């Protein structure tokens, strides 16, 4: 009788443990704003049953958190923007190699790490925006044209401390060499309409209200303005035209939003499932039509707003890993040429 009771007790314990075990989960550290990623994560949970626990914050803060947490970190996936940041995460040994046929077959080679430690999920173009009442699009063709004397005092651009500008200059170094990139940076500095300040939207605002005539900014900011419910934003957006530089040669500089599985992930399989979900047709359509970003899958249609500017456009096919390897050189050139 005692043996039977013992058997029943053990069986009951196993049953209760199975019934009360925690549901599958994945923990995400994200630099992206919650509004730009949470709807996708919620849909992933609905489709797979895997709970997503989201922590958002500044990229540098999340990096430092991962470093300090070490093996005890709860994070399974690091999601951020700009290949330069993902390169830094890899160099800091915060990521691990990902074994996924879905990802390697879906994400183009130039939009992922050579060692498969991070993958691009969407991309954006860093373009020239111009005040349509003051500039004719045929006056510009390439990034190199921004150094022309006719643009003296007419250009708005954010500071050299911004990773987007560092990556743009890194791409120019890759194509023109250090001396060519330095000459470009020096020429651009001479054409500043004002000392660099603010974010991309500040540069767009400057061009729209006449503080300058041209600006450098990422495409999705303007698309979001055009679809905004704030009259001030739609009015400013209407003043601006979009030019994709270097269409007759190397193509327009692009960068990504992307992610990697953390080095000490406790739920790596679920993290990979989430990454694979983010390159599915459903998720790529959301990136393209809700966030106004470009999908990494060419078969996905982009939003009517960004399609109206011309799509597909010729994008630079430089492997974005180069944006990370050349970042330090870009920062040095900015300092030497006085780009604050």
C-alpha cells in the first residue's frame, strides 16, 4: 500500500509540475520604440504561443546592461538600429552565431553579419531632402554634390556624434578611401547653414521652414510626417522633395534595423523563432506599410508613400559590416574636418 501511495504521490507531483510550468517565452532588449515593434511581438505571441517580454531603452544603456549582467542576463535577443551598433555588440562579445536556414536564405548577404551574429530585418535609405520651392532636383545627383560651393550656407545636417552620419561617412570611406572621404566631409562642413543640432526631423524642419534648402535624413521620417495626423507635420512634409543619391554609380547609402541572439540567452531557440518570424511575409509587410521602412524581402510591396518617391531604387550593396569596421576612421575624419 505504501508503494502504491508513493507511486501516486510521485505521479501527482509530475502532473502538477507539468501543469504549472512556465509558458514558453523570449526576452527582448530593444532600442526601437515600443510603438515600432510591440504590435509585431504581440502578433508573434498570438501566432506561436511564445510570450515576449520587452525592455526598451537607449542603445548604449542596453549594451552596458548586457555587459554588467553577463551570464545572468535575462535577455535572449538584442534588437537595435544601425549596423554600426550591431557591429559594436558583436565586438563586445554580446552576441552569438545563429544557425538558421530561414534567415540565411531570406536576408541578403550584405544585410547580415559574415558570421551570422546579427541579421537585418528592414532597411532605410539616407537621402537628400530639398525644399521644392528653392531647389530643383536636377541640381543634385550624388552625395559628392553636397560639397559644391553653390550650397554654401544651405545645408542642414545633424552632428558627427550621430551613428547614422558615422555610418554614412564609413560607406564613403569604403568607396572613396580616407582622403576622398576627408575631402567630402570638409566640403560639407563649409556648406553648413547652421551648427549641427537636433535629430533628422530637425534637419527636415530646417529645410521646410527656410533655415536651409537641403538636408540629409532617413526616408521613413518623411513618410511618417506625410501620414501624420498633425497638420504642422504634413504641411512641412509637403514642402520637401526626396532625392536618392548616386543612382548612376554605387547607389544610395542604406542602413538597417536588425537583431542578434545574446551570448548568454536562456531561450535561444525561441529567440531564433522570433527572428525568423520577423522576416516572414506578414512581418515584412508590417515593416513596409506601417513603419514605412524597406523590407529585406524584395517580394514585399512597400507603402504607397515611399513607392511614390521611386521604388525600387538603386541601393548601395556594400556589406554593412564595413560600417562597423570603418566607424573609428569615420569619427577621426569628422574630428579632423571640424564636423562637430
